[in-house]
């Protein structure tokens, strides 16, 4: 079986927040969910869903120091290690893809491969938020034209298409934000990519809708403190993310045991 796109995501929410991911699916894509609140009830629910080539449901790794599940970045990097495709779709739970989403993302991939080559670009989509009273599939970007080159480091790469090779080259998502569950991890990733010389484009036609959901009380102010510190490091030459282990060391092990978690 050939997997065309891999969709790795981290979650610690419930079944309700996973349901939107199955409203628009693709039978050549795999959905990989690493859950910091893994339950057999969610595993049973996911095993009955149709539309993807395969669904992989994995419990989050347990940190050897705290004995508690590690959260967002560690879980996302673990999901990345299970990906079989050369192409990553960056998404979250509570996401519903637009009806033409997979056609659009194939169009973007082919267009920029012809323009820039496989290794050199990523495409950021327009993520609409029900919690911000966004209406589905309205254009809130304010940009003219379909494509805009992204040069602003404050632009959040929380949703879109990225070649697997870029994610590995940047060592995945930065675990200094491990328990934050906030946007700086995606800003951090975008800034590291820009400094490394990759091209990022915004496609206003590439849309997904985030269902309203409850966010837990977070570490918002600490996020900003870390981000300000990280930004200086990145701009002065720190490109690869802070991870306790190079994520390459995890990939082979994860792919070997992946079959255990296909639901």
C-alpha cells in the first residue's frame, strides 16, 4: 500500500474532538494520532471509522523522569516517526478539512515541486476557528491573490503541507514547549525554516475549520517567555529544535512496531 500523505497529530481530548477529522477523508492518506489521554474507548471508535488508507492510534510516550505522559511537541514528534509518506499534512484534532482540501493540497504540491523542487518549500493553509466566530470557508486572510510568500516570523505554521525531509532536517517540533499546547511551537518551526533558507507560501484556498472546543488553562505567559528566548537563539544560528534525542534515532524503532497500533 502506497501512502501519499501522512497526517500526524497530537491530542489529549475526547472522541468528540476527533470526529471532524472524518468528515472529509482521503483513501491515499494515513491519519496518525498520538494521544496523551489514550483510552480503549477512543481506540474502538477509531477502528470503526472509514475513509483513510489507515488510522494509527498510539499512546504518548512516558517521560522517564516524571512518569507522566509527555504532551504536545513530544507527542507530535512521536507521530512524525510513524509517518510513511514523503509529505506531511500539519493538522490538529477538532479539524474538518474543506471538501476540496485533498485536491487542493495535491495541486499545491505539484505546482511548487515544479517551481522549487521537493525539498525547498512548505505551504501554509488558512485555518478557520469556530471559537473565533469564523464562518466556514470564508476568506479571513486579507491577502490578495491565491499565494503569498511568507516572510514574517510571527506567522504561525499550525496547518498546511510540508515535505517530510524539511521536518526531519529541522529535527521536528521543539520540546521546550512540551506542556504548553500553544501557538509558539508553530512560530518556532516556521522561523527555523525561514532561517534555514526554506520557502513558505500561504495558499488562501487551502482551508480547514477548527470546531469550537474547550482549551485547558495553559502556560500562555511562559510560552511567550520561552519564545522570546528561542527567537534570539534561532536568529543567531540555532536551527535544529531542542529535543532530548535526535528524532532520527526514533524513526526506525517506531516504524517496526507501527502495525501494533493500526486500528
